């Protein structure tokens, strides 16, 4: 059983928003306070790229095939996860938290796992693959406690 003790952090993130929360309560009665909020403007892919998709030659036959459009919106979500990993490393390196629970949309959680420095990875006491960024703090407290314990 993992306890989210006083001073433990909870990162709640999706591909565009992140809340860095600190438990100022105890393991029995979580009371999360916002340490930092990050938000990235990420308009739909259609608004980010205006070029037509490229074409490539299929060889000597003279036929050409269309290439897939670049999904700029999705690329920005991955870049946001990388930036979150860098922020977490800076906080961990400064000793701001000893334990952290990562709550993120499943795809962002996967991106974070690949980007987190071992100094941060060693402090992770739980992961919750859910999107909770739109929930009020008291709901996050209740849901995280139920998932972790």
C-alpha cells in the first residue's frame, strides 16, 4: 500500500494542461495545494499546418503516392510531455519532493515514462492512467487516494 504522505507531490496532466500539486495534509486526509500550473496552447492540427501532404515516387512506374499529413496537434502533446519531464527533473534535483504520484492521460503517461530522468523515476510511488485535469481539486484528492491505496 502506497501512502501519499505530507510533502508528496501529485502531477495531474494531459497533453495540454498540467497541475503540480503538493499534499499539505497527511496520508489519511489528503489536502492538495497547487504548486504550479502549466498550460500549452495547442490548436487543432488543421489550424497548425497549411501545406498539402507530400507525394513520393513509387519507383520506375511513374506512379506517385500521397503521404500522410503531419499531426501537429499530436506532436505538440508529445513535446508538452517532454517539457513536463524537464520541469519535474529540475524540482527533483532541487529536493522539492521525495515522492510523486503521476496522474496522466494514458498516452501522455507513456510519453512521460520515456522522458523522465532516473532521479524522478526513483521518486514515483504511483501512476494513475486517467485524465483528471478538468476535475476540481477535491475530486482529484478522492480519486487519487482511491486509486493508490
